[in-house]
């Protein structure tokens, strides 16, 4: 989250670009989450994947959201196992 690819974060322009990209990611994540909540209650299963995508985007762009999501996953290890299983590409189950 704090990585600075190719030294971009060192210059003033790079810091502005990073701030703008984080703001865009934050707004897009909140927008997708706002859309996912009403879609969750429809018979078409669109709300859950859209909500998960929104949470991943929020966790990637906001330190506060990242702390909240990782704290939730630490308190609920069963959920963490399911999430970890989704991202485990080479595992054998």
C-alpha cells in the first residue's frame, strides 16, 4: 500500500498522482458498495460478487478500510479461511 513504484512517490507530481488515484479508487469502491447493497436482495446473485470487489478496492486504496477489513478477518477466522481459499491458486484441496 505504501510502495512507491519507480520512485514516483518521491516527486511532487508523483504524490499528486498517487493521491488522485487513491481518491478515484475510494470513490469507485464506495459507489460499487452502494450499488451492491440493494442488488444483494435481488434473486439474481450480483450483489455479493460486486460487494466483494468493492471491499477489495476499498482495502487497496484506504488505510482505514484495510485496517477494518483485516481486523474483521482476524476476529472471524472461518471467514478468513474461505477468503484465503478463494485466493489460493496452487493449493490442493
